[in-house]
């Protein structure tokens, strides 16, 4: 079971028992002890904790209840029908219909319902979630707002940065609620929460009391988990359903916020998400002039873009320091959030323009006699967007890309990456990207077969071509050795991540650090 990052918790800010389902009687609640912390991993349990038995994809938390009690758990939360098997452990057991749902609700109660005290913005979509989250934060702060951030890259609490120690974008509910509570303690009035389909489906973000839900785009991804695009789309739709949840009126400034769905009208799926909530829809677009906030005079540059947004017949000049039309769309989403919150868009645009970038997202690496960029693009659509954004920088040179595909994840990513590379990238070096338990060579071969089918040639030659080098450091070194002045090396797929995951576990890794080391070795 995955270790819980919520170690060394502070004193409870609320009463976890208030988060139990309504059908748990007042008498039963009163018989339960208070909790020091809410845990779902028996290895993290300490004296005074409550252990929630989660039924996961690989393990059943009920089987770990004896270890949790031995480590000091004072109560167990069990799935309906399991209490009898846990009755001999000597602690109170309360049954609930769904322990995953309960983990979120009792975590929120334990932390004193922090989301009820802030304006909370959730951001979902296949691509652009992290970048849009950072841009929303920049827009809020430029408007004088103290805000917090939860993303796959890092968390921020009133300017304090906390790296994300896991690969989870939407971390488990005890961590989410604790971070929201710390934001409240730090004086934050707003929180920006990156919201993944898996996190939403597993109820990790229940209890976040969202006021604004943002949709960036929808393409095929995570079908290894969701099975179908319909399930994938529906999971993302839960964010918009959560806008409609009945809850007590928020305090302070948050009470004056009108719940809104901010939707990318350039993506046909926007109508689906608009239909999942009773909240008002506020649309944005790069191309569709019918959107409530739309872009005019878009000019793309090697290091960013300039454009104007038109909202309520007002024309606001904007810029961004990230290249590509898709990043202009992400910036427009952030400005539309500001509009939905009735913040001054002109001031929000100043914040977006000042945002220097996002870690591991189109991040330049200096020192080589040619361009080097590290980016998180790990799907075919994302790789296409990245290459199309970078092509104007290259002019007469080549784009040389290093990328692979994660093991134990949606297999269609491999063909999508291969096809995109064959069509758009001059030289591709296929390599490891978290192979996990799958053979690296097999993953790379699936990408290679898609490239061959799309007309690429194996071996470095004229036209679209590729090589296979499983060792990621060697692949990066090879790409740098092949590059000439005027070329650009794109190291894609891992971005900000700090490990590569193999069958025997994660190993330390940072594309940015390795690129700098190999550049230093190359230039002497």
C-alpha cells in the first residue's frame, strides 16, 4: 500500500466523527474515540490514530487492520459487511457504505472543513492542468489575493513551496485536507487544486467545496484505469457535479462567489461538462468568437505569445512567457477564472505575464550551442502540441527529441507518441520512461512500430528517423551529440519528476539535472 505523506500531523482542527455518514447514529458516534490523525496505510499508524480500511486495486486495507491496531489505532472504519471480521481486535469499528468516500469526508471534518473557509478552484482536463493551475495562482496573487496551490509538481501555501513527494496529482484525501487547512492557517482566502480523473473517481477530492471548476481539453488518456473514454470523461465530470453539492454557506469573501464552470469552448466536450452542473457556464476560446472570453490578435513567438482577450466588450492586452497556442489557451483559462470571480482582468493579466514558467513545462536548459528544452509531454497530443510550439524556434534546424512511454499505463499512448513523432520530429531517440514491470525493449518497440508504420526510418538519416537507446542518460547524451547549432533538443515525458520507476522500485532521476551534466560533459 502506498505510504501516506501526511506524517507528523498537527493537532486536530475538527472532529472526524462529524464526517461519518448520516445513518451512523449519534449514540454510535459518541462511542467512538477522538482521532490524532486519519490514516489509510497501516505503516503510518501511531497511537491515537483512526485507520480507514480502503479496498484498493492491489490490496485490501481490511487485511492490514491488525497491524494498524498493533501500532496504536484506536478505531477502524470498515466497508459495510466487514465489521464482524474485525470485531476481535479490541477497538471500535464503524461500518460505512464506501470507505473511500468516508476517507474524504472524515478527513475534511478532522481538519475543520477548511475548504468551507476559502474560494476553491478545481482544474481538470487531459493536458494543461498544471500549467493552468500555476497561471491561475499568478493571476490571483497579482490581484492581491493570498492563495494556495495543489498540483502534480508541487504545493504552495501563501508563497511557501512544498515539493510533491509522490507521483499522484490528486493526492489522498488526508493530505489534501491537511494542505487546505494549512492554507487557511496561513491566511489564504483562495486555493487552486489540480484535479485528475483518477483522483476524482477515487473521491480524493470530495469535501473540497469547489466554487469554480475549469475544463482545459479532452483527449484519450488513462484508459488503462478507466477502460473507456466514456468512463474517463465521466470521471472528469465529477468535478462539475461537486459544484452542486449542498453545503453550509461559506464565510467571508468566499460567501459572495457565484459557483461557475469555466469551459474551453474550442473543445467539443465543453457542452458535456456544462451539462454536468447547474452552475453557470463561463466559456473561453482561442478560436471560437462565441465564447464569453475569447482571444484576438494572437502572435506566437519562440519564447511566448502576445494576444488580447475580449470579455464583456473589453479588450485587454496580454502576454505569456510560455510558447505555443495551447499555452495561450491555458493563460486565457486563468484570465477567465479571474473574470468568473469578478476580479480585475487587467490586473490578472499582469500576473500571467509575469509568470516566469512552470517547473518541467517547456523549461529551457542553458549551456549548449543549441536549444535544449525539458517538457512533461507524455501523450501523443501533448507531444504534438510541444513540437508545434517549438517549431518556430528552430527555423532551418532540426528538432531532436528524447522520449519514451510509461509501463503499466494506457497502451494507446505508445502508438500515439510514435505517430506524432514520425510526422513532426526530425530525429527521435526512444528510451525509458518509467517502464515499471514491463520490459523496456517491448515498450520502445511498440513506439518504434508506430513510427515505422507512419513512414519514419530507423537509424539517423535524412527525414524523420529514430534510434532506440533504453538507458535514458545515454539517450540524452546521444541526442546532444547528434545536435548541431540551429537544432533543438526536446527531452520529453518526465518534466519535473524526480524518479524513474523500474520493476525493483523508483530510482532518483531528474531530466533537467542530467541534461545539464551531459551538456557540461559535451562542451568540456
